[in-house]
């Protein structure tokens, strides 16, 4: 099982929950995890595609192609500065 944490009102409103448990049979990627669980996570797709979702996997900054396996925690946070990737300061 993968625990998906959804932070921020914008993303929570898109999926309706702040914590979702998703069963995975084999290792996958963040994007495939979301696509395979459209009913629970489908509202996140537009934020992932527009780079408005900051993704972390097990407290490490990730992306939509980051690997995910059973026992992992994937966190989605809304970011308004789409150029910000979490690894450097937001440009002024």
C-alpha cells in the first residue's frame, strides 16, 4: 500500500481527501499511480501536468516519473510558482 498525502486546500478540493491509501501490486511511477487510481486521485492530473504540484516521495523531492513501491509515502503540495521545483529559491 502507498500512502498519498494531499496538502493545501486547492489540491484537497480536487480530490476530496487529505490522505488516501492506494494498493500497488508492483513498483510504478507517481504518474502511473495517479492514472491507475483515477477515481481517488484523478483530480491531481491537471496540477501534475501544469507543474503546480510539488511531489515528494518518502520526504525526497520527486517528479511525476519518480519510482513508487509498496510502503512509500507520496506527498502532493500545491505551488503557485510553476518555475519553482523545490531545489532552489523562488526567483524574485
